[in-house]
C-alpha cells in the first residue's frame, strides 16, 4: 500500500492577533495567532510566531516569522508539513493617544478701567509620568479692557522635552471674555474757576 502526497494540499490559515492599547510611555506589544484548520482536528503547528511592538501612538503591523521552517504534525506526531499550504493574515497593534482637555474660563464685567483676565486653565486627562507641559507655560491669555470689547480666552502651552504631541490628543475649550457698558455711568463734575 502507498500513501501519496495530496494533489490539493490542506489549507491552514493563521491570523495574527491584534490589539488596541492607550499610550503609556513604554514599549507595548501583541503576540500570537489564531489557527483555522478548516474542519481538520488533531494537527499542530510549531516554529511559527507573530507579533508587533511599538511605543509611540501609531499603528504597527503584526508580522509572522518562522513560516519557512514551521512543522505540522498529525495526532500521532508524524511530520505532515508537506500536505499543507499555510496562509496568513496580518493584523495591527494600535497604540492610541491619550485624550487631554484644556478649559479656560469665561467672564464678563462692567467697564471699570481695569482689564478682565482669567488665566487659570483646567486640565482633564493626565500625561504619563515624566511628560507634560513646560512649567508655567499653560495659561489662558485673553484680556479685555474697554466697554464693548470681546475676546476669546485663548489657551497657550509648550510641551516639555520628551513629550511628543502625537502621543496626545489635546482639545481646547476656550472661554469668552467681555467688558460691558456700565449700568450706572461715572459722574464727571466740572467746577468753573
């Protein structure tokens, strides 16, 4: 009796695992793959690996290694690699940026001859340890002085060394400042000499 090689090989499909993780300042990775034996059972494959790694917020393609030297065995441990065709499907490791929201205040007052400013900025969301803004660079710079004057309470900042803008999604919610006419006018009294 003789067992010949299959004219049409069995197909084993390997699909690399993917993942999505938030940026954390360290190198992150995804490894492994799913096997689809198309209804066959009792077979194993060895010598193959798949994965991707990255640090900054971006999309990293997973890739397979070891395919040319992989070994497929049946339930009895017999090498049947030649009877299979291996197909692969890559995936991705997606490292997402951290969301940070910056909010400046709104405000208004009647004209009193002094500027209206509200320099405080509220931050929602945190930088990873060791990253952030240059000290004292985060502020709201809006200023209005005269009646009828309106201005956006503009937020400005400078990122510290080692902090990449692409690793963060920074959203500004800027308030509005306004000087209104006085309800009760100033009184100027002129006295003749």
